């Protein structure tokens, strides 16, 4: 079994740092098994992995371990043990904020089960949604921001990926200099788009690059049908409120269908 992590971006930040010291797998009916980190970026001295999660957006991965032999069966979760005091967010103005973990525990756990079959070589990805993970707290708590475990484990060869471009220049240029062009992804066709935290919230949101192609990258996603919606109002979307008034121009929406293993679809808005 191999395991890597990837991430979706977060507003107003340029770096989000954590240091992982151990990874534990929980098989149904068994005790947790601790896995030694063996990825190429693991510190050879202390065996930890320090990673900027924001550097992993756009399909980039950081490998935790590779070709680890595990017992076949159904697994309940993956749990990360983090080094105390190493989690922080670096904002666009170079200021830093420490990230507190839930219940003041130095660990985070995935949601959703997964399985490993006998005599099978399989790769899984931990999809870390930072836009939903990082939430602002009351200053009296001692830390302004919390890192919540919005982590989903996905099998790499089952899920789909796609790239896209915003060819409609008036649409892209409708965003002001302080706004961030983004694509929101909703499950199902012809969905009326809404904000994070709403009853019909996006399952994924990604930034549109300001490169000449005005490109974006989607994935990993379950095979199926989706509605894409362009917005300039990303910075106004608070994942904790669910009642933000975002604008999604009709000309910036599209339906797509992805199949298992897709990794070359090109979407044009």
C-alpha cells in the first residue's frame, strides 16, 4: 500500500505548515498499526515530514510511505500524529498565525473507510480541503485559527481528475484586483450554485490561475456528473456561515461527466 496527501487552496494564505511524525492505520477489529514515514521528503534524522499543504494544490502530492505491507481488510481511518507547535499558517502579508488542533490534541483523523484486498498493490490519496479545515476562532481561546480534520481518503486509480481553462476573457476579467477567480464544483447536473456551508454547498473549490490559459485543476473527484460554477467572490465565502451572497454568472457555469481513472479531460468555460 502507498499513501500520499494533496490539498485544496485557502483564501488569503500562501503557506500552511504541519509536521507529521507518525501515521496510523485502523483496521476493523484490530489495534492501530503505526507506519514509518518513508516518502522522499521525510527528514532522515528524526523521521518526520514537514510539508506546506498549500504547495500540494493543483494535483501535487507529498508521499507519506510507499510499498508498505499491510493486512488485507476494511480500514476505518488513517490518523496523523503531528509535532506539537509546528502547525501554522503564513498569510499573504507574511504574518503568521499558529493553528490549534481540535481538543488540543496533536493529531488529525480521516473520515470514511477504505479497503485493501489480498495480494493487491494499491495507492490511496488523502484529500485535505483546507478551505473547510481552517476556521477562525475567538481570540480569547489563545489561538485565532483552528485546523479541523476535513480529510477524505480516496483510491488513486478509481477517482477522476480534470484540467480546465476560462476562455471567456470578459468573464475572467470581471473579477476586480482584490478578488480571486475560482471554480466551485457541485455534485450533479444543473445544480443552482451556492456558497460553502449552505444546503447545496460545493464539494470542491479551486482557484483559477492568472496564467495565459487562465487554467484550473480539479480532483480527485468521484466518477459522476458535476456542475461547475465560476465566481469572483471567493474571499467573501465563510465556510462556517452558509449564508454568504456570492454571485455566479450564468455564462460561467457548465456540466461535466467524469469516469473512473480520467486524468486528461479538458474543460472550457
